[in-house]
C-alpha cells in the first residue's frame, strides 16, 4: 500500500525537486520522518529565511523550489518572503502543516488559517479536501507556479494525512511559453520604423524569459538608448554597453522628463512604471508613444499609459528585431567608468563600491539590499553577464541575506556577494547560520552607518522635518553576531584596509562577513535625490 507521504516523495522525485527548504514544527514531523536518502533538507532558523533561501535557489537555478514551513507560522513569520516571491515572479511551492483533521473543528492549538491569509500573494492556495488528494495538489502547485508570470503557490496539509492511503501521481510536462499576438507586435514595428529616436526600458522579465541576447540585439538594431527599469530587481542589460543610459527615476514627473526626448519607448518586461515617491506629472511626455511587452497580465492591466502586449519577452524581441528596419548606428564611445572615489575617513559608499568593482570576478553574482547606498552601487558596479544581480522588489527588508545563500547554492561555480545595510541585515540575520551549515561561500558585506539611512534620506527628500524617531540603530556588532553563528568575520574601519579585506574575503572558500564603516548617507534613497522636485510632507 502506498501512503500519501510515499506518493508525495515520488511526485517530487519525478519533478526533480529533491531539496526541501524548511523550518519544521510538530505538524510537519510526519512528512519529514525517515527522509529518503536521495533528498536534501536545508534547515533555516526562521520561516522568513527558509523561504528566502528557497527564493534565491529558485532564481539561481531557474527552476521551482520546494518549501516546507510550520503551520500558521508559515504566514506569521514567512509571509514577507512569500510576498517577495510573488513580486519577483519566483516559482516556490510552499507546503505547511495543519492540525489533525479529526480535531480541526475544535479550534486546537496550532490551528491554521494560513490559506486565507496568504491568498493575495500567491497564484493558488488550497488545503486538499481529502488526504489522498495531497500528491496531486502538490503536482498541480508545481505546474501552476511555473506558468507565466511565475510565482508562489501555497498548500496546507493536515498532519494526519501523510500516513493515509495514497495513489501514485505521474509527473506531467506543462509548457509555459505564451506567444504575443503578431498583429500587436506589428504595430510596435511600424511605430519604431516611423520614429526618429527610440528608447528601450529593460525589465526583470528579460531574464525570466531568457531574452538577454534578444534584447541586446534589438537595442543594437535600433541604435536605441537603453534604460533600466526603476528600483530594478534585476539588471538585464550590460552596464558598460555604449547604449546603456542608467536607471529610471521611481517617480512620475522625473521619469517622464528622462524619456521626453524620445518619440517611441518600448518597455521590455517591466511595469509601467514602478514608482516610489509621489511627484505628480504625466506618466509619459505628450508626443511619446509607449509600448509595454510583459509576461504579466497584471502588469499590463495596471499600467497608467501606453499600449500593453502580453507574451514571452524573448519571442517578442526576436519578432520585432527580425522585422524592424535597422537604424543607422551612431558612433558611441564606451560608457565611461565613474571617477575613482576619494579615499577619506570615514569611507564613502562610492569608495567602497569602487574598490569592490575592481576586485569582483567577471562572473560574480550580487544579491543587494543596501537602499541608502544603492546610488553608489549603481554608479560603480559593472556586471555584464545574465543572472548577475538581484535586489528586493517588494520593499520589504530581509531579502538579501537568505537570497544570497540560495543563489550561492544554485551557482557553486560563481561567487555571490551580498552588500547589505546594517539595518537591513537584522531582518533575516539567521540566514548566516544556514550559509555556514551549507558551506555556501557568500561574502556578506555589511555597510555600517549605524542608522536607517534610507529612511533618513526619504525624510529629508520629502521635507517631513528632522524630528522623526526610530532612525538611529547604534550598538549592533554584526561581526560578533556572525562569529556566534560560526562564520569568519571582521571589521574594516579605515580606507587603507579595505582592498586587502575584500581580497581576503574573495579568496576564502567559505562564507564570511565583512563589516565596513562608512560615512552617513548624503540623503538619497532608491535613486531619489533633492534635484527631483520632491513633494513636501512637512
């Protein structure tokens, strides 16, 4: 007789999902007992870290990841990572325990209503009506998670289901490519042929759909200026390419001003647009035609302007590139490197990232969560390969550390670096322990300025006034915390120590943490600064 538990492991085996990311509780023990020897269990010390590490692994491996969390704590502690997966289009299959079916009506200890709580941030959520439906529900969850736009699914499983009789479920192949409508793409071709000065906006779905080469080819055929989408979750165009013009501002008027010189703008794989501060104005300048090509019907429906086309980004870029007339290529100089930052004490974020960029391996992977230093990072870090940069899309802190661990597990031949603010690090600091246990050689680069500098920057940008509590966070020693988790770690306080410390970290074949003291932020957050007509909330 096959049990539900045995049938579930067979389904996961057939789908190639033999790593379980989790933080277990009592209601998950019947599933985890006697773990099959061909499966690996990756333990995290908190649900947020468990789901966040799975998120990084899924991004790095370009495959769905299986997560097993504890009962109602799955959404109490893990919801922020589930929201990250939703906005980053990450196919997580999240299972959680539920109380024994035989006493659920009595409202017992650890009763879970997680399915209802999580529904706004998953593609599908269920608690199977029958125990024998559990393996089929997990298979359906996998097929749903990988459909575009990819995203998390959630399945709650009563703890007594696992030992009930079950039936084998044969894995199936489900194709997820949705082609855009050719007639709609022809409209884009005609508009590009008729325009004088085109621009492309590169978004994260370029990587989701494997369209890196097609996007570059299209940009070069059009000789178009290329911008990165605002508050980019991924970098999807080479940073040193002569046509790359940097990132867009996350606010209406300044963004429209950036694009007003163009008479046709094509947004490839991004929302139109991701805003942060409210700076009123037109979403796009009058006279500029805007087209959005996205794999997300949600992004197409929520755009404030333009014509939206839903479908695979690689197919769309290749179709347009094969039909549009090539424009004369202007002679463009290579995108200049920023001037080397001055060595001063305390160090600036510009000096830190200038030194780091000089030492980075060409195939380095960066998982970033340093909001107040984001501008300096954007100015100095040059990563040219696909799958090289990941950042938080939801704005919820706690993304960077666990994502870096998962990314390193998925990319053992590449080196992952995680620049993270000293405030941001505290939201998922437990991920350091898993990095040590998994021997994942991430370089955790803690940027120490002893406050929530992004919050300070937004306070100053919006003219709220100086009297805002809860910004200073002095007294945290990230080095001692890392050492307590068994990780090698050290401080860097002087600029003359920095390059040797970074070289030492990159030479280690083990995870390490480097805490770097920098000067307080100059008042920027997520690319916004005082030159951008800030609103006044004072």
